[in-house]
């Protein structure tokens, strides 16, 4: 969009767009500015720029709200919550769910997610790679490094807890 046309669209549309954005949520001003930035990159220019701007602004605010909700939920979650329950009595004897949960909590988020998806979610490395938009080999390397960190934590030489054997 040519700069003169963008400036004219800003002048005539931004006050109305800001009112609509405030009805959807905050930060309305940021969402309006983000929508105009996206409009400046559109080629060709949308047939109805105002309708396009309303859609983009609304979607941006809803995305930010969902992201904030997820962040607040994570930040206010119970740190003592156990992420899984051992369902096989034999596993209960070998694994202390609290210790494993603590160990998983100490891993990098990507390692933790991949280990849980693969071991407890029974997902293949290929499925995880597709879900995370990365390669299968990256998922496998991340899994291996996370498992290695877990093995070191539960090594009988440094910790009297029983050694955990994980089949990969």
C-alpha cells in the first residue's frame, strides 16, 4: 500500500477501529497499530481495508488474551501438582511420581514436553516433530538430552533412589 494511501486510511479509520478494539479488549492501541503495520505489508491492498483492519485487530486482541490466559494459568498453577500418575503397581515401586515430576520440572520446557509426549503420550518422534514444526532428528536429540539429564538425576551413585530404565 502506498504511504499516502496508508496515511489517509489511518486518518479516516483509526478512530473507529480504536473504538471497536476497546470493545474487544486491551491493549487496543497496540492491536490497532499492529493491524496497520500488517496492512502496510499487504499486496494487493484488501478490497475493504476497514473490514480487513477490524478482523486483524480483533484476531490480534483475542490471540493476546489467550496467550495471557495461558501464561497466568502456568504462573498460578500448583507447583506440587503431579503431572502424571503411575498406573502400574510395579512402576509405582520403581518411580516416585513426585520425584519424577520435580525432575521433569527442572528440564528445559522443550525437553519436558517431548519426553512427556513420547513416553506418556505414546507419540512417535515424527508426530512430535510435526506438532512442534521441527525435524524428527531435532526432536530425537532433545529427547535424548532430556533422558540423559533424568538418568543422571536418578543415578544410584548420586541418589539412593532406584535406577530408572527407560526404553527408547
